[in-house]
C-alpha cells in the first residue's frame, strides 16, 4: 500500500557508511558500529520540489538512500521486534555539501541546509527491503546502482541500535546510507532516486 502523509518527523537519523561497495570506493575500513548523524526536519522537501544550491558551497553531492518511516513509538527495541515499529519505506536523497563536511569534521552544517532532505514520493508499507535495487540518476544518467543486500548493518540491527540511544517516535525517519557512485550536482541538474518496489523521487537543483 502506498500512503502519502505530510512527513513531519521529530527527527531524521542517517547512517554514515553502510554499503560495502561505498566503503571500498572511499577506501574506508568497514565500521564495527553504525556511524549515525542527524538532519533537521526543516531540510525536508517533497518530490518535484527544488534543491537550493547554497551560496558559498563548492561541492554539492547526491546520495541515494532507502529510508524507513517509524510507525510506533519505541525504545530499546529488540532486533526481532523491529518489524512491528516500521510503518513503511521511502526514497531519501541525503544531499551533502561535501566541501563543508570535510572542512568542519562535524557534519551538521554540511547535511542540514534547507532543501537538503528530499523525501518521497510516498511511503510503501508492503515491502521486503532485504535485497532490493537502489539507483540514482543525474540528468537521466545512471550514477549509483546497488542492492540493499550490500548493507554492512541490516535494518533490524540498525533500528535496534538507534533505539538504544534515543526513543523513536511515530513519523521519525531512519536512513540506511548510500551505495558507491556518489558525485556532485550542478545548478539546473535533475536528480532522481529509484528504489525497487517503492518508486522514484525526482528533484532539480536551482
Ligand atoms: Mg548519506
């Protein structure tokens, strides 16, 4: 079932490095625990809305990600109970000012500009996310192409792990990281995230 509520999560929690192919691309060691960070809900835009290229940013990247929408409040959720807390799945573009991420070391500024969290096009409630294709296209050209079976940390583990740190509330978004093939966007570029069984999220950079 596809549902299209107005998304207004209390928090958006993202995973820093969660695909084996992306870790290889960055020549980074596989982390032994998930690296998580937050984006503010004020960064959310919907399908078809514009990503604003901030003044002073030198490199603006797309990152295709599978996002989970929480459907029930939970704390210290056991891995085998995680399914009960998931409302559904959607596409997320973890837009990143890569130059500021490197400069600041803290990621808050680089990840948090207004419009840096395209989400949608809807929430798919009937989906087995264990091995689905995830892709991004820039101006129609394939840039990222992987499968969720390449996750370093599986969804049940990830949500259980995060829920031991912070109470998850209804509507909260958890993003599962991006695969290999990240790259920059320019003004006027059209970016599309496509996830098998969910659909396509399209936005333009202005
Ligand atoms: Mg990301």
